[in-house]
């Protein structure tokens, strides 16, 4: 197998398999902008939820006053 065959295989995977959902959405020809970008809206909501969760975890870590590290001077 050559490098050219390797890259053509990856291109074939993306064009023939992984873009099937995209081709199905394009075939619907949606006139409504919000429906046409539904997948993007879902990703935005997931990213917003992850960001809020991350900030809450950082706040909880920052407010934690327990010392988790010990320093032994005898070593």
C-alpha cells in the first residue's frame, strides 16, 4: 500500500461514510435557518453546559481549603 492509497482511503472514508448524515440534511433543503443549523445549536448547548460544569468544578477546587500536600523536612 502506498501513501497515495492511504490518503485516498481516508478521503473515501470521509466522503462515502462519515458525510452521510450531512448529505441527508442537505437533501432536505430546509428553508428555516434554525432547523438547518440544528446540529450546530446542539453543539453550542453541549459546549455551554460543559463550560458551566468546568467553571463550577474550578470554583469548588478554589474554595477547598484542605491541604492535600505534605512537606516533610526530615527527608
